[in-house]
């Protein structure tokens, strides 16, 4: 999806503000959103095969640009629950109005130590995406090969940055086989090799780029073709 979330190389958004000693959560509600998103993820198949990220990328641009990090999580969670039928628009609007009219109203709590422990264990022990090399999957590229990023424009979720499409780089490292995460037909899903690809700054940004600089991007094999 060529959405507003793919901001690499865009101008006009100002410098990145680095907050010294930044807390994990700036407000208590952010921690609640994290807990809800994580609990529902482990208890229900809410987000589908492309995860919460695909719902975040579907947030309208005008809302996306002004939303904080965990506001994006909250909006994506709402849309996922609505899409799954676990929450209705009327229920959401009614509860929102209730708290707008009574901002001091208590937030419901549910004490469930067993569920809490399961979520904590899943966070700590979640299996990585990396898989052992599959005998039937052979990398098409080797370290040092010149490759070009394909010009792919998916309507759904993709982790191929827009600014790198059509650009030429060099394979720097081969990772283990990993499950493909893009929104593609079922026939194109499944594990495939992942590479670290080095792109020279001049290749990406032209003559105005800072000299002697490179960008390393992790890319699935289907993003690449021989240069």
C-alpha cells in the first residue's frame, strides 16, 4: 500500500525529536492500549495474516499524521474489532460518548492473573520469524550480487519502501528463511530468503545525497531481481 505511513525520503515533516530518558509509556492509557492489543492478539485471530500493521497503514492520512504512536495502535485496534464483528460501530460510539460526557468515570478493570501470565510469557517467549534453512528453498542471490528492487505497488500491506523501488544495490548478508509478511495472493505466500541489501545514498537520493553514505535495508527475495 502506497500510504502516508511510507514516509522515507519525504520532506516537510521536520527533524526527528529525540526525548532524553523517554518513558515506555507517556500516559497510563498507552499502557492499557498495549495490554489490550497484546491480549487480544494472543486470544483471538483478530488482525488476520498481516497483523496490526495493515490496519495502522489504513488509517486516513489526515488522522495518521496527527496521531501519536499508541493512538495509531488504538485506531487500528478499533478497526480490526469492527472488521471482525467483535465490536459494533454503535457500541463504540455509545461508549465514547459516555466517557466524553463523564471524563472522570472509572475505567472497567478485569483481574485475570492467568491471562496476564499467558500474555507475559508470550511476549517473552514469542518464537522469532526466522526458520532453519529449508532444503527446498535455495537463495537466488549471494553476497556481492548486484540486485534491483522491483517496482511493486500492492494495494495491501507491503514492507518494500517506496523510495527504494527500481534502485540498484548489493547483497551484503543472507539471513535465515523467514515467512513472507506482505498482502499477496495465497499462492505467493510462504517462507523465502531475506537479505541485507546496501544502497548507496547517491543511488537513492541523487547528486544531492551526502557522499560516502549507504543505507542497509532488509528485503525478502521476491522484492529483488538481478541488476
